[in-house]
């Protein structure tokens, strides 16, 4: 009672003192929390970021990233014992922008099984990734398990800060959060409002980029052979290319072709030693034994490419500053100079009044072509500036445009700058790098290819590429002119196509353009072959694989038509777009897929996986403005699932199947996509600055074991446009090393992430070029 009386008598004074004390304590606490937040929420140099995997009450894993100082201690440790209090745990959850909540259910089955044990261990143990400097922070597991409600608030906090997570990883500004925020704000001004909403939406990002790190250590060949075994083996003896991880010194390539340098097509020393140019040997690939490790310079005045579809009509002159084609084809409506632009009226040698009319005329001449349904994948040989393929996009048709790097300067470069698929290649002495029986239509407009000479060797190569029942559309002067040379060529073509059992289905003349078009159809059975009076052209031997295409010499023979129901080519694929999702009819459950399942299940699982990754991660969580993306390359494609997941967007994807990987390129074509064989120990046959986005899934780790690694990095820089992005999935140690290499080239590291020794990296190339140069002696005329 005395105590109670004392309290009542001194109540007012005690209450006032108590309130003052509480105010002071709260103020000090907030100051401490503020200091803690400043030290733990600063911009994180990605190579030193800590990533922990913890579980909340709902059973969901929470990925948490913290700071690391130079000594390896985490920035979170600076808060001392406060980290373990409930109060600070709550505030931590409210203010931490780098917590990621994902759902294990979003993982594909094989990834879930592979990672489940490791994830459980991560909730109780710390696994330090010393090689990548991306470490796991066990101290945050307790707060993650006890604050499931706070994790929900983290999602809201993450939504407000995903841009900083994606961008605030540039090493040059790692110590200055405020300055980086200003740079990020300035960059954001250039992005569309729709894309900004995608960046701020993290629900899919959490279940995509962070849970879909597919560990491909169990990848196998399955039932598929490799292109290397089908064709000539790649050249051995390349150096392993191990590089130091501390510093990299880059130089600009000094060559005769300057900003247009293509190493395998501009090897002048090898070209000078050729014994003949009669078969365009000088336009074929001649890759240097010591590939360049320098960076190709930019054209003076280069600027970011114009976006699609405006780019189909005009491009920046300074990006492709060549006028020879303008002068040479001035009367044929190919390309014109208009101020600071190069414009493309939509015409060509054979369709001066526009490609649209020409495409309609082909359809009218042969309705069975059915653009966009039956006919979806087209090869355009001698494409010029690729207006034909550019306007076929309007008909839902995908065209692989092909032309040599020849006196018609920069025609393929024009096509790529316009946003149209194209490759520099020539029909010379070797097969084109595509499997057999994959194109619905092969087109050639005014191409001066001597199809009939040497036993029809070149036309027989097109026969190898064309599906049974597919069409060859030939629009050339012999079809409609009466000059002696044209009449002779047309007569030779009639004899050759008859012996090849090609049916002439239409020969018509377009009165608007004043040209003629001949359309041939490849047979769907072998009946005609056996009824020919002479075996000429001869049938290829049974040991000749029509899919063998890498450095395989051309042969003047025809492969038999597949007739068994289980053989690819015995049936026409599904109509587009149904074919993109459905496993090909010739994939059997008895075949083992690349990931170990029966092939049809493997195909379906891969497509499901990439649809989820693209939708939930790439389109939302990478900070990529997809309106600026047109030319995309999947540098290590399996079934084409990544490209299929992007099919409804305004992009096209070049799928690359390495020659020593399972030969799944026929599957890619069967589903209405396209691609090419390639050996990444060599340069790719494209001009510099060709692609807006590169995607590499577990490719760099494979290249490092067998190729000149620095040369491969330089090649990546060569084919990627300035301001272009690269998305890499690979081992953590590879991701860490690549991060350092890209930073040494002044690239911006937009995002890194690691989980279970697997990593993800998104980087953006900048305009920077080194000041020093390196002379490539074999690249001078």
C-alpha cells in the first residue's frame, strides 16, 4: 500500500520523467536502426554479395542478399546483437529490398529433386562459395523462420526496389548508393511505363530467375548423336584459355575491315593461299588458328539501333555507313540514302513495287503454300537486304536469309541492322550448316546461282534442305526472258529438276513487277526415283547422313525420301502454330532425351520450364526493356524451348546447336523455329553488333575447358550490340569470373544471383572501346 500511495502522490512527476526517458530511448533506437540500415542496405558489389537460403513458416524458401566488406564479413553483422531481436527482425523485413520468396512448386521435377536436399541443408548450415565470393549467411535463418508475415511485407518492399537490385551492382559505384540511385533514375526515364510495371512486379521474378537455375550437370546425349560425329570432328589442340581473375587488358582490333571485322571470313592470309576461287572458296569460312582476343571498334557516329518495325523501313546511316549497294542497285529500289538514314522502300530486283505484292503473287500462284500455316520456315538464298524475309513476318513466316560477304557490300549487315534474320554464308564447296529436310520453302529471287552446273550440285544441296513436299520458289530471268543465255539456263533447269523428280507446279508472270516465278515441289515418296531411265543424279549411299553439315563437302547426289511412319520427313509437320508446342511425331518414348526422360516427356518438360522462366523471370525481373530487343541468340539451345517461349513477342531467335552437343536442331526446325550448327571455338558468321540479346545456358563453363576463353569473350562482345544484354546461367565460379571480365570491358552488371552452386548473371554492354590497339596481321589485304 505504501508503494501504491507513493506512486499516486508522485504520479505526475514520475509519468513525465518516464515519458521523457521513453522518448530518448526511442530516439536513440531509431538512430541505431538508421545507422544499421545505412550500413546493411548500401549498394552491394555483386562479387561480394552474400546470398542465404532460408525457410519461413509457410515452408517457402527466402533468398536474402547482404553486403560484404573487403575482409569478407557481412554488412549485416554491423548491427551486432540487434539482428537477433524480434523488433529488429521486423524492421529488417520491412526495409530489406533483397529478400526473395519463392515457391519450390515452381521448379521442374528434375530440378526439385536435385536441389531439395541441398535446400534443407541450407536452412541449417552455411555453405561458403569462396571461389565466387557469394556466401550464405546463416545468421538470418532464425528471423526468416519466425517472421512469415514479415516476408509478405518484404515482397512489397522488393516491388519498390527491384530496379536497384537489378542495376545497383556496378562496381564503380559500389560505395555510393545515392549516386547510383540518380543514375538508375536517369536510365529509367528512357523505359516505357509498361515495362517499368513489369520490373516492379516481383511475384514472377521470385519463382523464375531464382528458382529456375537448372543444374545441367546431368545433361546427356540421350538418343541423339552429335553434329561432330555426323560430320567432320572439330579441330583439336586449342588452348584451355585459363585466365587470371584480377585484371584484364583489352585492346581494339586493327584490321582492314575495321568495324565490320568477321574473323572467319576476313582471314586474308588464308584466302591468299587458296589455290582457286572458282567455287567461291574465298567467301567460305577460314578461321584463324589463333582467334583474336581484341575488341572490334565501333563505326564513327554509331548510335543505338532503331527499333522494330520502324527499322524495317529505315536505319541509321552511321551504323552501317556503306553506299556501294546504294549506287550499284540505285534503279532497283533496294536501299537509298535519305539524310542521316538509309531507307528501304520494300522492293528488290524482282519486286520493285514492294515485297507485299510479290508475296501475295506467290500465294496466288500456288495456294497450297499457305503462308503462316503450312509454310512457316523459309530459306531465302541470295537474300540481298532481306526485304522478302522482313515482310514475311507480317504473314507469320520465319525466314532464314542467306547471302555471302561479297562485292554487294554489307547486304547481310543491312538485314541484321533492320532486325531481319540473316547469316553470311555462300554455297561453295561445303554443305550449308543446317540439317536435312527442315525448310518448308526455299526461295531464290534473281540469285545468279548456276544451279545446273557440275551435275546440279548446288540445287541438290537445296534438295537436301527442303522437306519432302516442300516448295522451291525461283524468280529469275531464265523464267521470263528470251535471251539466248536465259533460254539455255531454263532448258538445263527443266532437265535437271525432272531428273530430280521435282514437279513443276506453277510458272507464272507478274505483270506488275514484270517478272516470272517458277514453283517446284519436292516428291513425298521414292517412287519416281526408281522409275528414272538413268540414275542421274545418283542416290546418295545409305551411309551418307543428310544431317551431317559441319565442314562436309557438297555431293551431287539425292537422299531417299523417308517413308516409315517413325522417320522424320515422312509426314508434314503440324500446321503453325500448333507445331511449336507439340512434340514431333517421330520422337519416341523409347528414345532418351537430353535430360534423361523419354524424349517426348523431355521435350514437354523443357518447354514448360522455359515458358515459366521467360514469363516469370526474364520479362519481369531482369530490368530489360523488351521493346528495344529484336535480334536474339540462344547460344546453347537444346529443344528450342527458350525461343518457343518468346514466340508471341516481336523478336526472332537464332538457336545455336554446338557441333559437340546432342543434335537436336532437327527438333527445333520441326516445331517451326530455326537455327544453325556452330563450333564456339570459332567466330560466328555474322557482322559485329548483330544481336540485341544473347542467352547462354551453361555454355561458358563448357567453352572454358576446350577453347581459347578470352577469344570467346571477345566474340561475345563482337556480336552483341552496344546497349545489348546478355543473360548467363552457369556455375557460380564462372559467373564470378565473367562479372570481373565484363566490368573490365565497362559493361554494366545489372543482376547476379546464386543458389546451390549455380549462378545467374545479366549484363549490359556499353559504348566503351579501349584506347590501345592490336594489329591482326592475318586480317590485312
